[in-house]
C-alpha cells in the first residue's frame, strides 16, 4: 500500500474526491495509489495538496511502512517532550531571576537542535 492510499484510507477520502480537489482525473489518482507509474512532479504536488500531505510529493507513491511512521511519531513526541522540559527549565530560571543562565540554556538548545 502506498503512502497515498494509506493516507486516503486514514482520512476517509475516495479517489474521486482526491481527483476533484487536485483537478486531475480519477485514473491519475488510481495510478498514483498503485505506485505503478511515476506521475509528473506537478501532478503529485496537486495530489499532495488535495490530501494534506506536507512531505515530499514523490513520497506519496512510495510503499507505506508503518514501522517508519511509528518511529517518526515517537521522534516527534520525544522532541515535543524535550521542548516542554526546556520551556519549564527556562521559566524556572527566569522566575529565580537568573536570566543569564536562561539565555545560555536557550542558546545551547538552539545549537543542539540545529546540529
């Protein structure tokens, strides 16, 4: 099952609905769902927008890997938790009146996030 087909099932969308939103034929959506033929990048971009896909449109026609999706969800959850902990630490430092440490903490976190 391609990422497109999985996403459509998850969102309860039919090929006809996606085709109408993307201004392409139902056959074009069907072909993309089956991953049999690589559509033009512009066509995949329209389909991606129609289904709310924010990643690389070419990835829509790749096989869906639930393990990778679950791993990605866990990474995002871990990052959100880390950001929440950082926010709590910064608030505590500011409340304690140590704005210099709070600023250093914030700068260090930006460096590690961007590395």
